[in-house]
């Protein structure tokens, strides 16, 4: 069980696998008014930075589930590094369909809503692990400005223009699903740079170290095209944010 190898190669040096910076996760934790002992579930937990830093800063407990063996191992090492391994558990598993036995105060899927087949399905899945009155966290892209063509949308990494909503449409959709938006923290262009641009050096170093690997052509193509695509499209058109939701 693993994610596609291209992601493992490109993001192997990342601690955060989305356009958030450490500062944004700190802002989010403070905004949620975390208290010691609160329990957090994170589906698609990546390298565990959110859970580990919140456990350090707020003495929460929690569980992270991720399909990547590499990222799961990195998360465990990060928990050891920050001295929170006794409070945070990371499990290598398929997060789709995962429900905790013990209900959580916060149930999150930050940037991996494909786990539930989209935003609505992921919210339904997370709600099964949530205490009454708890908070769902959804991290999701949105259009900062609507692309004029399907081709531009595809250059932004979408399969079609309809993949993402505008920010007003996304916020409205949560209400349609029966939830109040009680907080939000939005990524900025600097966050996109740190997420996307940080892959380029990783790819270059990987190419130098693995000249005979079967993935060389794919990685070389990505490194050649990614910088221009990022500055021309992703950075300008695509937003990303984490939205805190409570059932009405």
C-alpha cells in the first residue's frame, strides 16, 4: 500500500504536504482554541507535522493515518524528535473508510478529500469519528480567480474547471451540507511557493543520485516544466485553505 511514487520522490524532503507553512498551522491551532487532552484524528496525515506540533504546543493526543510508508515513518520520527510519541500515533493504512473507536474532538482531512470521494463524502466519513459538538477540518483547493479555459484549469493540476469551486461557492457548499463555518485559515502565495518550489531541488538531487532509475524521464519532465507552470498558473489561479466546520 503506497501513494504513487512520483509524490514520494518529489515530496520526500517535505514536512508539510500542502501549501501551508508552519506558521499557518500554528495560527490554525490557536484559532481552534486547543486544550490539553483534546483528541484529534487526521486522515491523510502525511509526515505528521500538524499533529506533532499541536501535541507539542497544546498537549493534545491523536492519531494520523496515511497510505505512504515513507511519510508515516517520517511522522513517527518527527514525533520522537518533538518528544510527543507517547501522545500521537501514526498508522500506515488506507484512510478511506477509517473510523476511530474512541470519538474525537477534532476530525481532519487536510488536503486529501479524495479519501471520501470528495468534500461531501469526506465530511460524512469524518463525522463518524467525531464527538457531538466537535469540529471537522477540511483542507481544500479553490479558485482564486476562475480560469477562462479548461486548458488553464488543467495547467493548474485540475482535470477540469469543475474540479474546484470559487471561495464563496466552497464556503456556501458547507452550509448546504448542514454545517456552520466556524473558522478558516487560508494559504497564501508564499505557502504555494514553499510547497511547490521546494520539490524542485529534491527532484534535481534525486536525478543526480538515481541516473538509471525507471522514473528518470518522468521526474526530468516534471522538473523541466514545473517552475514555469507554477508561476504562470498555480500561483495565480489556485487558492487553498483549511475550514473548521460544526454540524448545525
